C-alpha cells in the first residue's frame, strides 16, 4: 500500500515515524482539519494523552465518513502546548500506527483557542 521513504543518506527518524510516505497513483487524499481533545458532550480531559486519544478518535470518525481508517493516514501534524506533553502524545501515536509509520511533525506551540486544550492533531489520509 504505502511505501516508507527513509533514505540511508540522512539521519534516521528520531522517533517512530517515516521521513516520507509514497502514496500509490490513483489514491484519493483526505485532508482533516486540526482536531482537539474534546468529546461530543464538550468534555475535555485534563491529561494530554487522553486528549490525544480523543483527537485520534475524532479523526477516525472523519475518516470513517470517507470509508477510510487510521491506517490510511500518511501524514500527521501534531501540536502540544508543553514539552512535557510530547511523550504522552507520542505514546498514543505509536500505539495506534503500524508500519510504515506516517510521516509526522510535532511542534510545541504557545496555546490553542481555549486554555484547557493541550494537543491538536491534523492529518492527511489516502485511500
């Protein structure tokens, strides 16, 4: 399906992600807006790992509407509001994704639209 692009001429990834992912010709692309860790009842968990779980659950629902799954994600852009939140996010990401791992970027940002949000995740999927 997808091919991981990790040239031997550059430093390997720092964590479990691919430097690049090749999508076969003829696949359609789905672009998901950034999802926050908020449930349909407006509950926002305190713990960043729980927020990451909700972000990915929301993304899974969006992809499901297009007939796709989390395994169809080829690119992740994730944002956390504190360096301490990187590991809880990465633990969730690493548990949810097999090989090849999606191409991924993780950034520390100063904040989101509401102060209780600690994680935001946007993705590109192909299928």
